[in-house]
């Protein structure tokens, strides 16, 4: 059977998002996207719509077990996608006409970059893009103390003067480049993903760019993924070690020594040490740029 050809694969991963799954699909298809397939991942949801409309190019991938959360859902979808470009986002997005062409054009021109949209900050009470505040990614300070561990993603960029860290209002990469960089592996569940993939791209010589095309994102106060404190600390340890080595990772640990999950995080880190070292060695071979200029 001949595989259909698409220019972009949109991966929407959702866990317990309820009606927002349908709202996001309706908004996406209202823009009449051209050359796009959509892989909707039901990531072990207890709150899932009873019926999903049959949109053109839409496939639903159901994960019956929780696996490792959001990251694993994206990998599962990347294994079955029919295009060589992926765009992944959550199920609380609102789209504007021509958004897909902007990403296709950008990835064709600069295949080793990571692209994010200009993000319109929405809420459940107001999901209209018109008049919404805009964000151009995020910036991250040196993440070596408890305050930064907890709040780094809230430091939004309100203009384009900073070099950005991608925001999960949407990210687009060439699939092969994403996999060659190791994607989010070996992070657990979710957390630190924005910084991890952004710094990987920078360290390997690419750039993180924010496009003018606007996609709205409804921000929620809590995650639908049951992320433990130990998993978040582990993710920060991986992020620090893969990108900057043992000394910086140990500095993270010292800054978080009073957190309850530190013991489990250390155990998980040691258990995965072979894979984590492999990711660091792979990035060292690809290295074309230091990431220091992204840290303020």
C-alpha cells in the first residue's frame, strides 16, 4: 500500500483534556490546512470525547498504558507519521490561517532549526486570539537553585530581543533531526522539555526561532500528567549533565538538597547513567556552539 504524502505532521498529545480536544481540532481544521496530517494521541485519558469527527488526514493513536507520559506519546506518533516534518502541541490551541505554511517554509529553508509560533496567551474564559497578549518563547536563567527549578518557564519573552527557548504552544522540527538529537530522551513524563530540546538544537549548531504566525494556547495552572517531584528533579539533573557536564549537574543537586524527591531522582539518574552518558557524548560530537549565550 502506497503511503500518502504530507508536508507536515501535526502531533497533538492529550491526557484528560475533555472538550478541549474537540475545540483544538475544530480550530485547526477551520484554517483549512494544506498538506497536513494530524496524529491525535489519546495518552491514557480517562476524560476523552465520546466521538472524534472524521477530519481529512486525521488519525487517532490510543495509548492504553501510561508509558512515560508526554514524551513517549510524541515518540509513538513520530514512528507512524507520513511526512518528514513534525509539529507538536497540546490540545488547548487555537490556530490562525496560514500557520502550517509558515512552518513548512521555515523548515524547508533551515532544516536544523527549531521553530515556535508567536504565542497568544489564552484562558478557558477567553480563547479569542484577537486582543490577546503575545509571547515570543521564554528565557531561562541559570537553573541552579530551588526558585529557578520551580519557576523557570514563567519567564516569558514579551519581545524579540532575547534568544528564545521554545514554548510548548507548539514546536516544529524536521523529524530526522529531532531523532538524531535524541529528542527528549531520557527525560521522564514531562518537565524541562522546552529547555532541553532548545539547548540541544543550539549546542548542535542550530537556532531556535519564533515565527510571526500566531497560535493561541490556553494555559492551565496544573498539568494533566501525574508528575512527581522526583521526576522533575531527575529531568533537571539530566538537562544539566547532558548539556554542561558533571560539575553543573552536581550544582543542581546541591541547590535542591532539601527537596523530598532528591533521593529517588538520584537513584533514577544512576539507573539511567549509561543512556544519559550516551546522549552527552552524542551532543559533544555534534557540538558547534556553546550554549552559554542562552543563559542569563
